[in-house]
C-alpha cells in the first residue's frame, strides 16, 4: 500500500465506510486502507462497493464489500455482525452515505410571479415524499449506522465517528432546500453525538466538503457536451481558489481527525474543505 499523507497509523483498526460505492467515500476507504485499517465498504450498490474493495486488495490492503441499506436498522445490524465476524469490532465509522433527489429540487433558483401555473417545478410543487427521502437518507442514514456500529465502540479506547456534512450546512444553496437542511442536521447531530459520547471515549467530528465534481452532481455542473453550466460559473466565481476540489484533497482532513495523537482533544468539529468558499463574501 502507498504511504498516507500524515503517517497516521491505523494498523489493527477496523474501519466501516457507508456510501463506499461513491467517488468520495471510495477514496476515503482507500485512504483508510493505506493507513493500515481493515476496511468494510458498505453501499446499497454492492457491485460498486465490490469494485473498490477489489482495488484496495490489489494494492495490498484488507477490504470487503457489504450490501447495506443505511435506512434499515435490521439490515445494518446484520452487516455489523458480519463485519465483526470478518474483521473484528468497528473502531472507525465514516458516515458517508447521502445524496439529493430531483423530487426535492426546484427547477429555478428564484421564485417569480407566475411560476405556480407555469411548466416549472417551484417550491410549491416539491414532492413531500421526495423531501422526506432526502432527509431520511442524509440524517437517518447517519443516525442508524451510528446506533449499530457505536455499540461496538463503547468501552473501547480510541474509537472515532466521522460524519460527512457539506458546505450547504453553513449556507444553503439555491434549488436544493431538503439536501441543505438535511446536511445542517448532520452538522448539528455531529455536535450532539460528540457531547453524548464524550464520556465513552468516542470522538465525533465531521468534514464539510465544498464543491467536488462527482457522478452525483455532474448533471448540475456540466452540460451534456461537457461544457460548464451557469451554476458551475457561479460556484467557481464564489470559490477563491477558482476550481473544484479533488477527492485526494480530503485525505489529510480525514486522517488528521482520525489521528488520536494529533487530534485527540478535538471533538464536535465540522471542518470545511472548500477552497475558501465559506470565507468569501462575494466582494
């Protein structure tokens, strides 16, 4: 395996990553494996998780994919038992499963008179089931795996939970109210968990990525011909570094927050990794 950027030693640790079939969370899984952890890659899309598990194994790491629905506690419990049988008790939980849904997204950034009767999906047309799905996926999709895997952590020193929030949690983006609100809930829940587990020697923190180009948001950022959308122009104009982030640029934050020597007194933190987006007023 390649050496990790902070020399964080996770040998002997068992790491569980939800949403590990995605671009960012698969990168997290690889980073943890390179640091020496045995990694369980959980995803509803088993084939995607399996692909990345095989890539980790090919690099010399220890990994296994598991099909998991983070909204089903019984399934999560069964997976947790399987992970414990295969690797041992969970030491690190990365709650990366999440996402948005078109049913919870408006067509336009700003409401205009006439939109109610127009051929456009306005705020008034948002599907309540779609909004509920987004909230559940992003919030309950953190709460339920934490309920299951944190049971394996209590009473054992040096365990960590790392949630994946978003810059939407600080300032909501237009068009995606449910996703923004759900990620704000994740940030708040991170702080709540940090306090709740503070006497159990479990640190709980979060990373809030700024704008990273992934399969999930590609249709918002690029046209079918590959040219940037108007929304991409706005994003880059509001990002002082003037570009999208790359998955590897989250590696240092991940390893730092999980390093019990370097970050042993840090809990309840939501760390922005955003190219300066949150610091820029637009002027």
